[in-house]
C-alpha cells in the first residue's frame, strides 16, 4: 500500500500479481463460471451473495442468463478471415471490444484494489469502465488508473448538493459520460443480503455484527486484505456539502435515497453538460422518453435482476427498445452476459455494445486485477472464436441474419 493524495491506494507487489494471475490461468479457469466458483471460495458469503444474488425469487436473475438459449445462430460456413475486428464505437469513443465494465457497488469489499483495479484492467484492454456511486475509491484515483474512457454512474444519495459536487469532480477529473440509473425508486429486496446480515455488517454496531462474524472469520485471506485496507471506508464520492463523505450504508438504505425522476434528469443534464446514458430502460415508452430527454445512449437493463423481480430478461426487452428508438440514440444492454457468444447475440439484436457486471466482478473477487484481466481475456477470445464460427467478418457487421429469434419476440 502507498499513500497518494491522502488516500490509501492498493498496489499489489509484482510476485503477488504473478501468483494471482496463475491462480486464474487455464485450465483452472476456462470460463466465467470458473471465476465465480473461485470467488465463492475466497470471499465471505455475505460479499459473494451481494455480488451473485438478485431480488426476491431471483426469477429475472436466472432468466437474464437463460434467455440467451432461446436465440440460436445461423452461421455462414466455408468462409475464413485473417482478422475479425472486435472494435466498436460508443459515445464517440473507439473501444477495442464491444463490452464495457458495468458499475458494481461495493467493489472494494470484493478486493481492496476494487474500482482502481477494474478501471485499470478495462483501460489496458482498450475499453471503458463505469464507476458506481457506491464505490470505495476516490473517483480521481479511479480515473487516473485507466488509459481508457471512464464514466460515472450517478445515484442521488446524499441529495442534490452531493450530486452536483460529484458531477463537478467527475468533470474536472476527466470522466467522459454520466450514467443515470432510473430503476431504483427503492431497493429490490435481495433476500440473501438480509439473511447474511449485510446491513449489520456494513453499517451496524459491533454488537449487531456478532451473529454474522463466523462467515467472515472463515475467510482469513479475505479478512487480512480487508483489515490491511483499513476496514470499511466511507463513500469517498458521496460528499454531502458541509458534512463530508457519507458513511457506508447497506444497499437498501442507499437505493432508497436514490430515486431519480425525469425532472431530475433535466437539472442533471444542465449541470453536467456532457453525454448521459440512461440505464434501466425495459419498454418502448421509457426508451422514447429517454430520447426526448436527450440521452446520448440508453442501456436496456433490469439491474441484473436485482430490482423488480419478474420483469423481462434484458435480451428479451431489447427488440422492443430497438424498434422504438429508430436509431435516434445508441443502445447498450446489460444483464446475463457470461460468454462472448451472449455478446454476439445482443449485438445481432441491435445493441451497439453490452455492459458486463458480474462477469468481471467474479474475477475481481477471485483474484483482484488479475481476475478482471482474466475475465476480459475470456470474453475477448470467446468473441473472436464465436465470430469466426458464425462466419461474420467483424462485430460491426453482425445483424439479425446471423440468428434465429423466437417468432413472438417481434410481435411487440
Ligand atoms: C447497486 O447498484 C446494486 O444493485 O447493488
């Protein structure tokens, strides 16, 4: 650890990086689900379940992944390409791959390097990173870690004063876009978090924490890193004017204070003045409203199945939104991406790129930056292989002709 501008910054020693990279190398890790299994062993159940779980019966969480099976490929065979470019453009930025790293709350609990590691890995891979409001590292440090574009995901925690302050900081630090999440009038009930005592562990008294400590003590490797990192820091990017950084709160309290309305979008846009991505669109109506409100991009999203359960899977909602928008704004999607072939299907259905959240966060929890690098490498090699197998010369030439889509998907 070194001290930089008064902040603790995690720097893994070179030999530890090598060890971490080896721990997630092939054949131990050949898919994202292998990273998930390692993450599950390495971090306490409460941290793993926060990352892995969804709302209520987790119907949408499961459906987000399963629905990719409903779309099958129509490959063109007997074609061969020397190169299959994976490049795309999002908000005017050239990205080396058609996926961005999505905002993931509490990343610093998954690994002390948290958001700094994820941003660095994204930048090294030539793609963008989206920093969550519920982050443990200062946004300036996160931006400085990445060679690529970094976007800031805004929750209105701490009120308008805190939001305006963070928007100003993000502009000065060089953030390229604001991502406004619109599906959090309250938090969905993530039952695993309640059972695991996430609230007590994150913001309770020492006495409140006692019943939940055995799962933490059972993960001494994670605990050592957490203690060395100084325990649970306040939220360095939610600075309430006159009060300082907001203490860490559990997700239910955080999202209850994060309601965004269309009228908020107006002052947010005036204050920010840069591109805005509206995240959490599932219907044609909200897509059109986002366009009217000046969104530069929208993300078709159900918050990874973590908010309202039993809404449609993101991929299933994509055609309706694509049809409604008529190319008037860029369309991204997130939810359920675990393989490069999932990304290809989303692109065939009209997304320009996707956001991956759990896919890289499993890597972060499993092995820090090396784990994020490995997740990105898996998705990139998957993409290249699948594109060649599908017989398409580049991701920007993917379209509906490469997939079979169930007939009722277009009836909307
Ligand atoms: C944060 O946005 C979460 O869904 O946990």
